C-alpha cells in the first residue's frame, strides 16, 4: 500500500506543464480587449495568463477539448492591450508550471478575418480591399495553404510580416496574375 501511494505521488509531481501551439487572433488594436483561442495540451487546469512585457493583461474564460485533435485542448482567454502596447509574449500558468511563450502584437491597421470560404488555391484567393491591413488567418493542419489577393501599383513599397507561434513555419510567396514574379515557370 505504501509503495503504491509513493508511486502515485511521484507520478503527479512529474505531470507536464501547459504546452501552447497557437493563438487566434495573434494581434489586436491598442487600447482594446478581445477574445482569443489558444490551442495546446495540458491546458485543462490553467489558471492565469502571464505577460513577459508590461502593457497587456489577460484572464482565462474557459477550456474545452479540441474536437479535431486527440489529447488537445482549446483555452479561451480574454486579452487586453494598453494604448501604448506594441508587441510582446505571454505564457499560460498551470499547477505544473509555465507554458512556452506565444506572441501578441498590437497594430493600428484595419483587421481582416480569414473567411470561411475556400481560399486554398490561387483562383480562390481571398480579396483584400483595404490596405494596410492586419490579416488574421488560421492554419488548421499541416500543409495547409491560404491565398490572399491584393492590388498594388508600380513604384509602391510594401512590407509583409508573419506573426505566429514556433509550431508554424510560416512563409509568404508573392505572385502576379498568371504566376510568380520570382519563378518564371
């Protein structure tokens, strides 16, 4: 009996800390509050959101099992960005420690949400009308590709940036109608 109870206590002491994989959306406007979803594992007992930089705060709203993935959870949080907040990172706090860091960014640009309509082929690209913009997209599975269409004029200079968790190796490719500017084939 003693041996079993010691094994149970030893196992509980080595339970894994929270692990985060992604956040959606990854950004918001300064001076606002918004809801976000964090996907990961060992989030069920999370009790706080800890920011590594000043100017942001958050609280946990609820947690649910991720219906699309085994042993995964979705943590719903409410995040607040102060008027002067620019960018930083945060972690989820649970009884077994801190999660890995996730990025959070404040932006002044118009926010455009990824549509539910298919846009995984160039001919289905989601049109982005108002620029500059912060596009809030999601990658749900390995190998997924999303296309967005913008109009640019000769002589314009544009800056593109991806902001994502370490679980995603995001890339941006630029195409002109009919093919890539950089790959003639």
